[in-house]
């Protein structure tokens, strides 16, 4: 809660004010701070709590808030020995962190992968959480596989039996578990190119080797997938066949069957990341797992993207021995997702608020997608982008010769944050791209303004 922008801004001011006062000096009262800075009492309380946690101030009940005694600065210790002990760096989270970093005030965010606050069902989730916390045994240990009712809910959407479902943490945690259950140490894992950077980061962090398989407007190219299976001996192919990140592509019906056939022929698994199913603007096809009886598809369905960043609950659908490996991995790593969070998710998706929320999300995402596409056509026609039938992003092809990473840096200086395409490619990118999010900006007017600023940045790089 302390990351709220108004809380952070007030804490910065008070921190600066305290730095000019003697230890023991009293700060103005909360009421005085509320009036001086024109913020709410809650904002004042949270800002002061943040400074207390930092050791900048101390509170004395009944007396007020005072500047804390300043501790002597410790000499800098030599910690260089850790480089030798740790060895080569194995975890590169830069691609994942790109969409999580806060955007400075005044910068239009065309970046980010969560619904804006105006679309998050926060009141409904709060009510569901309150009901969940009052349930008997809500704070006890749930079944290791997850709440039966929640498993049944995920199963109904995947076209499988509840016994095939394991309730896990967010989609990233589910992906991490699944990769480690399937791919042998040091082994290859096939991935779409471009793809979600969190998948390649997780694979590399576990010591696996991501092998790119190109996609086009219909999704992954089956003939190249067959070739990659044969060449590498890979046991798994990670894909997002519905509203692919970053392109928004939906795998065509013919290719869906071809992907399953390729996995059957190779004796391999398809890891289906169905993260955006509930962000549909147009019709969404059935998941790949619904057409797989032999257990080649491991399906990951997350609730996070369609609700709120901290509702980190997903369902993993797996059949056969692989299911036991995934479940064993979760037990060893984290036991189970917290019961109150599972209960909250179940309360929400079982309530009338859930379908109402999905209808509102679809309507608003359509409006935002169309506004962003129109702004690109009007102000930045050099960027080619096909409006996707779902998801949160437009994948914009830039003119040849443009450095997308440099453009993203220049764009931020012009007041708009965008994601360069390069981190989405596991190997060298064939062309420059930007991933443009239409979910994070305040409204459609901000989307249009962001594109205007992006056009200015492109002109500045030439």
C-alpha cells in the first residue's frame, strides 16, 4: 500500500523536512499535515508509517511524531567476495520487470500488463475476501491440490475433470513448476518467437535452453515446429495460442490441430499458457487441452490478468505422470497457495459480479484498442499494427533501420513509456517492433496523446 503515488510524494516531502530538523524535533500534527498538503488523513497516516519503518521518525502515542535519532553511517564493507561464490549470473529478470516498474508522473504509460485501476473489480474482490475470511477453517491448510470447488471451476472452463486440476499461484509460478517438471536439466524447450519474456527468463534461470520457433499472423508455423522438435529432441513447446503476448495472435484452427499432431509425433508436451482467455474482445476458441485426450497438453489458466495483480491464483491442468510431478514440485516449493486467497477467488468467480466484470472489461478493452489503433493510423502510420481480438497489446512493426530499444529510451524522455520488441525475441529479432499496451493509460485521450509523443520521439531518432 505504500507504493501509492500520493503517499510516496508526501513521504518524500516529509523526509526532506525531517532532514533539516534536529533529532527529537516534533513534526506538525496529522491534521496540520492534511491541511498543508491537501491530502487525506489516510495518506498522511501511511506516509508517516513509511517514515517510521525507515527509521526517519518515531511516533509517541499521545504526544505526536518526532525526528528520530540519526544513526552513524556504517563504513562500506567489501562484499566483492560474493561474485566468486555466486559464480555466473543465471537469472535475468529485466524483461519481466519492464512492465512492473512504476511510470513517473506525467509520462503516458503505453506499457504494463494489468488492468487499470478503473477496471479492476476491487470492491467485489474486497467483499469476496471479507466473506472468504469468515468461512470456517479459512485459515487452515487447504487440500494440497486446491479447494475442490475451485478445481471444478477451472475444470469446467478447460473441458476436463476436476481431478486433472492443481490450484497453484499466479501464472508465472505455474509456468516455473511446469517447466521444471518436464524439461531435463540443461535441456532445450521450444518457445514461440516472439514470446513472453517471463517464459524465457524462467527457462534460462532453471538452466534450460530456449529454442525459438517463428510465428506469423496465424500463430506458430507448424512446419518449423516439427523441424525444431526433430532437430533438438525437445520434450516441451511453450506457447500462448489464444491472444498471444506480444502479438495478440490467435492460433488458427488448422494450426491448432497441427501443433497437437507435432507434439504427438515427437512424444512431447505442449505447455499452453492461457493467460488472456478472460480478456477476449472477440470470440475465443476452446483451449488446446480440450482437444487432447492423451495428456500431451499441460494447460495453465490464470485469473490475475482479468482481475487484479495480487489475485495470484491459477489452475494447472495435467493428466498422467506429469501431473504427479507438478504436484510434487509445488509441495516441495510452497506447499499450496494460501487458503484465504483461494477462497476469495472462488467467492468472486462464483458470484454474479464475475460475468458483469467480464462484460465491462470486454467493452472497455475494445474501446481502448480501437482508440490506440486509430491514434497510430493518424499520428504514426509508419508503425504497422493489426488490432488483436483480445488481450492487452498492439504489436507494432517499425520501419527497417529503427532501433526499437533506443526509440523506447527516447520516447520516455518525450513523456511516453513503451516496451521495445527486442526482449520478446529469444534470439536476434528479424525486425524492430514495439509492444504497445492499451490497458494502463488513464483513458482514450491519454492513449492518443501517448501516440503523439511517440511520433515526436520517432522523428527525434532519425
